[in-house]
């Protein structure tokens, strides 16, 4: 059974804090295994990747067929349902339109001392996109990770996708073709992350790695960080729904299940001010769950991590939201905008009764790669800026250096850095000679 909390209970604070602090990712520590795989790929390159692909993905691969031919990527469209392709193309258009608006402007000005200051934005040279593969198909992941890189102006975008028993899902390849990714390798796991980070004879190294994966992929990204950039270390998915009793209980139940079906470690939380509505939602959820193809996953997730919280009034939900810092926040209430304006910590906010979280997963436009495990307290979802970096610049002429030179010398000498001070004083003396 899901946890049931009431904000009026004496022990509410301690029980709520336990929900906040609960560790849901119970998978075994694979850091040593991943460390060995990464070291092996660094030492033996393609040879190691071939062996790991044979072992984990159960098919033989060589240096010559590691990369998916462009013709195969283009031909994948013919194997896809036409309606699904149209939906993918619409999603791509909307995602591009939203992310295009994220492009930053450079800054260039002279201050009152005559010093030219500013910064300029430049894209990373190459980005690696990890896409889960096997029997699953995540074309939306291709769009959400690849389009921001394209908009940022990344020159080279590389995609790796595991091909269990040598089979690649045509929808994933079609998504790559739609957004113009033609460098695709049919490898996965920690070995793919290592290849992207350090390079092999067949695969050139990249500057940043993004994209979701299992515990081996997440751990590998964590271990190669520093050699390359990464987007984030994603944990199990989560949704927090704040809802009043003016909603159809079956709608809210469906939204809670939309996260529960992801993974047994996923978390679905309902906050409401109506006990009777909470009961109605739970009844509707149990009825819907019985018909889900992924019932076993959703049921375990709901029973282990599901939580229902009753508050006296809906405004009391705001501090609870900020403490939970959810990946997805739905506000299915009358004054949704007012509550949304008060929220500080959330990966993405879905405002109003007719905005289920699934809208954001596929078509809306904002990115669905979002901070989990309370990291929305200090980080944001994936975007164009994740594929760009900012270089500041300073330009002094003789006169402007003179206006601030003595203060630089004073501060450098106060820190005991005489060469710093001399690098300025020597110029000032030359100008005065």
C-alpha cells in the first residue's frame, strides 16, 4: 500500500522527511565493474568494445560495421508507421521552436573607465548522445537530446544505441534522420560511454555526453566526467501532483500511473486537501492498473514509493513541493498559476487540469530530460546552454589600464603575489617613462 500522510498529524514532519530522504534507487553498486570496462576500452579500444558487445548485446560486430550506414538510417523511415512519423516530425518542430528561443546573446560594452568587457557564447565541438536500445524504443529521447545540440550549433553529434542481438529499432533511427544525425554506432553500455569519452580508432572522442541509460551507463558518465562534460546523473523518475476535488479522479490516477509504469523505483505523490478525493483517486488508480501492460512494474512502484498527502489547504503544499523538489510537478487546481509562481524547486511544472505530464514527455516543446532525486534544488532540465560555453573577455588600452592599475597592484601585493603586481606595474612604469 502507498504511504498515507496527513499534515495535521503530530508526527507529520518526521514521516514527511522520511519520504523526502528515502533512497529509491536500490540497484547494486556497479562502480568497480564500470571502472574496469572504462579502463579496458581506454587500453584496447575497438577490440574491447567488440568483446563487450558480444557479451552483453549478444551479437558479433567488427570495426567495419560498428557504424550504422547512412542508407540504413534513411531507409528506417519506410519501416515506421506513417502516423508515428508525423507525430515525431511535429514533436521535432515544437522542440526546435522552443529551444531556438533559448539561444543566448553575446555581451560587449565599455565601462566608465574605458575598459572593454563582455562574453561570447560558443558551442562545444562534438557531443555524444546515448540512446537506450534493445527491445525498447525511445525516439523521443533522440529528439530531446539531439535538437538542443543542433540548435546550439554543435558541429558533430554522435549517437550510440545498443542493438540487442544486432537489431536496431527503426523509430530510433527515423528520429535521428529527422533531426539530421548521421553518425550512429550500434554499441551501448559503459563501453559506449568510454568510447565517446576517450575515443577509439573507429569512434572519435566528444566533448560532452548526454542521454539516459541504465545504472551502468549512469555510473560510466559519472566516472568519465572531467575528461568530458555530462548532462546529469539521472535517477528514477518522479511526479508530484497537487490536485483539488474538482478534478476527475480517474484523470489524476492516470497521471500518477504515467510515472509508476516507468520503473519499480519511480515515485508518484499526490497532495490534496480532500480525503474523499484521495480515496477516489486511489480506487481509480487500482482499477486502471489492473489493465496496464506494465502492471507488475506500476504496482510495485506505487506500493513501495507511492504517497498520498492530505493538507488542510492547498497553499500548504508549496513548502512541501520545494522540499521534495520533484522532477515533474502537476498543478491540477483552480489557482494553478498562483501556486506555480510560488514554487522554487521543480524540474518542470504542468499548469492546469488539462496539462498532464505526458504532454511534456513528447510534444509540448520544453525538454523532458529533467533533474531527479531533489536535484531541481540546484539544477535545470537539459537545454541549449548545456551544449554551449561562455568565454569572457577583457580589453584594456593604455589609458584604461592606468585607471585601475594601482588597485590591482595593491590587491596582488596583499595576497603575496608579487609577479601579478609586477605584470601591471611594469606596464605603468613603461608608459610613464
